[in-house]
């Protein structure tokens, strides 16, 4: 049996240990904010935080999450998360929006570790998150915007 | 049966219908026996008052309810291009509503009310036409609804309508008293709508054209709350996947489903004309079961050629004259009298749309009703497909349009392929519960419907005075329209989408010829963001620069010289060049390139700036873009579409290609198909030309010029012009 914390709530899972975290969260727990994009950790649409670090849930087996703390887009509520999400809204980053939960989860993790990232830092932290609408231009601006917002509040 | 000829033909869009409806739209919609897009009339008054309280309807485009919400019914699919914001803004403007009270919902599938006015009796989204075809329709609806509110207030107050004004969602009398829209909703529903609502003069616009109207879908999409097809949850819903044949056109000979059926949670394995469906309790389970299916395919009708075979055949075809689509002056005479000639050939690969949401459709066939939930782009065709599969009338087929996780043309499928997969599985299963059919990324990448391969040859003549005297372009590609319900749009000898952007070349050249061949290939293809312009803009603009280079002319000056009769092309070109500092000195390792192109009646010029390293590797640093799309309805959305269109076009030119080996698609996922990522995205600056022309589209027109602008910039360092795509991350230095 796998037991872990999902957005602050204890959840358990019995079954195929190879099943991935993404499908457990989406179908068993009904949290659909994290998206399926590639199934092979190449697009980042499914990004969640596992013990605070961004992971690709589509390629994280349930056997790897026992005892862990998992946060999805539905469960983020930190100062950093708020700054990131309001920057996304202020700058109207989204287009189709499908990849944006993953983008936001990667951006939040980046800013938690690095409060004032350079463009190169953003490139390396965000390069695994594909956006076919190519909203990269605004994602970059929104991350800078959130960083300066957080710096003002600090 | 050849699967890719499995095409429903519910409605033919003929050129005649196309013209009839478009001209009506241009002349104002409330004429010629077509009803005003506001269908309240006296009906609400006849209904029970409590029903009217529940929902005072304002026709099929606008609902104003007592809670003071204005809901705009969106007849188009929003796949990221922002039409929910744009169409809502058009209504809000004429209605003088406040932006905060505006809401929206997707329209049901009903072509009698929600057809695309440019397409005849078909409801659908494409060709960057959403704002353009809806412009007058929604302005009229908004203005009529505003008039109804004024009439209702005048009656209530017993005053003259002339003393009433509307602004920011309030209906005000000169005495100072006022009503919210919500307070007047029920009364207004009993008024007779005006036959010719008075529209604002664009100079009176207070919302349209303001720099940043907040996107109406930003919040839900930034919070993981927006619902896409993949998120639809319904009681009793099962999940399904499909195993497509490894080669296009194959059918099932036999299926061994023993191992699959042993997996717990698997409900059914079904055979369909498009592949083997697996229905299970969860997607994960269905996928595991699919992995252990053993299928013997009948490949007697499949396409078995490889990309290399196709290139050889395309090049052979290009030696002969094709169907002539444009022939100005006397090209042969000009070539005979030429002082010199310039020749170039271009190769464009197949491209995948690779929408971030792998294609999917949820379907329920229950009794005499069929319902789907999907990001439907041509609802009428999807309905037609379902009618054909189920034998039900169109009116019994309900389409619940969902947010689409990207499309770029992929969801506008003449034979509704992914909707078909879902429907065929549901039908074969005999189950009456909802079935959510989901493609894996590999199904999506290998599912066909690519931007077609294209081979272009060019020849230009320079006369003795040093003028560009002749231009001959020949294209070989597959037809997008032939054999589809859109075949009626082919008027000339070849499918016009093959040469679009080429046969409409704006440059003044006395002798100009464009001809083309339709190659017959069994790889299914589809329009891909900006359709034929994707390859024609690249080929024509890169070749044009080669001509300018050979004449030692500045690329901007030379273009302007030949664009005398095309002020809107010239306008964007001048603006982009000015903003980019064209002609200003750059460091030795940097250069600029330019391209200008019209598509879907919008005009876009871009100047690219690149840095090229000593080993030939390069980076696109910046793109300065100027766009003329008529009246800019929502300028920030226009900017976003230019930014995204550039990223999409550039990604393809730099890294994307689908290749075929013995009929099989070689790529399968994002480890071997390479769209634009963050690290390669250039800085982008967008400038919008002020215009009083009716608005035109922006979803596609940003894409075509990006590639040639970059290729023309790289040409300053490259040994040869860039003619084979994708470029990759390195060029051969001169």
C-alpha cells in the first residue's frame, strides 16, 4: 500500500505500483489541474511538487511516493505561488492554457530556490516545460514580475 | 475500405455559398431574409413571468440576467487564440457594459444560428476568421440589446428614450436616476428589438482598442480550473484508448485480446475500422491492456513509401509544368530576353501540430441521442460524422464544446478522425455510458494529418537594365481540399492552398507565373497554422532576398519599390524596419533579416536579429513585428497571437520535422520531435498599425514571416541561402 500526503490530505493507494502519480491524482483523486501531455517526462504539463521539488508526475510511479508530500496546482497557496499566479494573470500569459499548471508549478519551484533568477536561470528551470502556443515570452516576463513583487514584499 | 477516404459529406461549402454569405456579412447582417441575431421579439412576454425572471434571453448571442451578468454565447472554439475575450469585447462595446459584468459560454452545435458567416451553413472556427466574420453580427446584437434596455427604461420611467444614455453597465436618465442591466433584464425581454440597431462610430469606442482588455479566461487557466476535454467527468464514465495500425490505411485482420482481457479493470476490446479500441475503468489500465494486444493488420492498401522516395518523386514532378494558377505577362519571353537568371529550390518536411492536449473525445450514445464533449473546431462536420456513425438525425447529436488544449488546425478535421475513434469504439461496444477516448502522445504524433511536405522551384529573370523582369514559382505538394467536404473551394486546376501566398505575391513583377502539382500520397495531411502560407511565405521571401542580393539592393528598399500598389504591406514593412533600427550598424557577429507577408487578410512584417558564432551555431535574439489587422479589437490578444505565432513558426523552421520510413512515421514523442522551447525563444516586440478597416484575423498571420526573416538574417553568414528545413542549430558558414 502506498500512503502519502496530497495537498495536505493523507491518501492511500493499493494496486499496480507502476501506475503513475499523474493518473492516480487525475482519475482516482479527481484533481484535474495537472495535465497529461507526453507520458515520458518531456513536456512538463504534469509537473507537481514532490517534497517541494518539481517532478513529472506522468513518469513518477506510485511506488516512489510512499511517505512523500505531494502538492498539485490545486494545493499551492504560498506567498510565492500567489505572486506567480497573480503575475500570470496580470500579464495574461495564458493562451490555450493547457500547459500552464505545469509552467506555474515549475516557476514556483524556481522562485522558492532562487528569488531573483536571471534569464539564463529561467531558461534552465523552464526548458522542460513545453508550450505549443509559445507563451514563453510572457512566462519569462511573469517570472521576473513575480520575483520583483516578492522582493518588494520581503 | 481506405480509412482516409472515410469522409462524411453532410454539407458542401460551395464557392457560391461562400460569396453569398460573405457579401451579406459585409453589407450588414440584418438583411436579405436572414433574421437578426437577436431572437427575443415578443416571445419572453408570452412565457410565464417566473420563467422570464429565471432567464431573460437576449437572443442566441447575448443573455442578460437579473443578477446583472451579461453572457456572450461564443460560437467559435477557443483554442488559445483568445476569441472568448475578443468576441465578448465586441458585444460589451456596443452594449456599453462594464467589462467586469461580462461572462461567456460556448454555443451549442447549431449551424442554423451559429454558422461561420464566411463558410456558409457550417459552424466552425478556422482561417483566422472568428473576429472577422462575427464583427458586424455581434456589434448588431450588442447594439440591439442596448436599445432594448433603453426602451425598457424609457417605459418604466415614462420618459423619452432620447434622454437616456448607457455607460459602464448602467442605463441613466438625464435626471440622474439609473438602472443596472440586471434590473432591466426582465422588462427589456418584453421589448421588440430594433430592425436596424444603430452602431457606434468606431471613434466612439471606449473598450475596443484599449491597450489591455484583461483576458476573460486568464484566471481559471492560471489556477488549474479551466476544463478541457481530458477533464470532463460524467457519471458512469469509462476510459478508452485505441491502437491505430502502424501504417496509414491498414485495417484489422485479426486481434488476439486474451492477455488484454485478463487485466483487471478492462471492460471490452473492440474492433473498429480505424483500429482496436480498449475500454477500461481507467486510462492507465486501458493503456496496459493495449500494450499486450496482438494484432495482425491487413496492409494491402497502405502507403509504403519513405520520405526519400517522395522527395525523388516530387523533384521529378517539378520538372514538368503543373496546373497554372497565375500567369501575368509573358514569362517565357522575359526569360528569353534575360540578362541573367537566378534559380533556387526549397524542401519543406511534414510537420505535426502536436497540440499540448493529446487529442481526445468523450462520447455517449444512448437510445436515440448521441452526445460528445470535445474541443470541436468544426462542430457541423463533427455532428455529420456522428450522424453517419449512429444513423441519428443531426438534431439528436449534441456537441459540448470544451476548451481546447491547442489546435493549430488539428481539430478542424474534415473526417473528424479523433471524434470518429471515440464514436466507433462506443458504437462497437454497445455501451450506453460516456466513454472518454484519449490518445497517447505517440498516437497523436503518429496519427497523421501533417502539414504537407512541399517542394518549390523558383526562377527569376533580370533584364538588361537590371530590373527583376520575371518570376516563376512551381510547387509540388498534396491537396488539402480534394476529397473533403471543402473540395468546392477548388476553382482552378489545382488546390489553391498549395500556392497560397505564392500566387498572391504582392510584388510588382511584369511577368509572373505560378504553377503547381498535386502529389498523390497516402500520408494524411491537414491545415497547420496558416496553411499554405507556411511554406509559400518562406520560399517566396527567401528567394526574393536572393534576387535583392544578386542586384545588390537593400531588402527593405527593394521590397518597398515593388510594393507600390500594396500600401498595407508597405505600411507594416516600414514600421517593422523603423522599430527594428533597420540599417543601423550591428556588431560583426550579428545580422538582421526581414520578411513581409499577407495571410487571411492581415499584413505582417518581421525583422529578425540573429547572433552567429564562429562554429556556425546561432541564436535568434529578437524579432520585431508589425501587424495590420484592421481595427485592433483587443490589442493585447493581438500581441499575444503575434508572439505565439512567431514562436510556433520559428520552432518549426528550426527543429520540427516528421519523416516517413517505409510508410511508418519515425517520430513518436517530444524526444524526437522538437518544438520551440524556452531557451530558443527570442525577445519579441509587436507594433500594431492603426487602422479604420474592418478587423481581420491574427491567429495565423504571425507565423509565416518568422522563418524567412530568420533565414534572411542568417544569409549574411551562410554559404548558401537556407532552402531545406528544418535549419537545425547550425549553418554552413560562408
